C-alpha cells in the first residue's frame, strides 16, 4: 500500500510563501508522475503542478512564475515552493502519484492565505 504524507501547510498573509512536502513510502522513480492538486470550498479539485519521472515540470497557468515543484530522490519527497501567495490560493492541497496501475492520494494539507 502506497502512502503519501503531506506537510507544510498553514496560514500566511498575501504575498508570503509556504513550502509543501510530500513523502512517499516507496521510491518516487516507481511513479510515472507526481504532483500537487488543490480543492477550494465549493470547487472541483484542480491540478497545480506535476513532475514526471524524467523530472519535467508542468504548471497550471494560475501558478506559473509563483510556484515551483521539485523532488528529492534520496528522500523520496516531492515539494511545492509557493511564493507570492494570493487569497485565491486558499485550498486543501493534495499530493498525487501515478504508476502504471493506478493513482494515489495523500490526506491533504490546508493552505490559507489571508488578505
């Protein structure tokens, strides 16, 4: 059973920064892609950023230039550095991973940006 454990959420003022981390219970090379999604109250879950097994990042237009996804292979972690945060970034952020068989989700971590 794969486990993805997120950390790093919290409350921050607009313009501030947070760093989210996702620790996987097995080698991140075993996944085709890993990434971050978010879900705000009353809205559908949406893609924030992904990183492929080859290390290629992909970002939602709304976070380009502000968020950076990265990975630490030795620690089996994927991180999301979030800068210049806006109130509309407020959501529960979920770590996601896909292998050849299925997708996996973390439990989510709350990010709240105050104006």
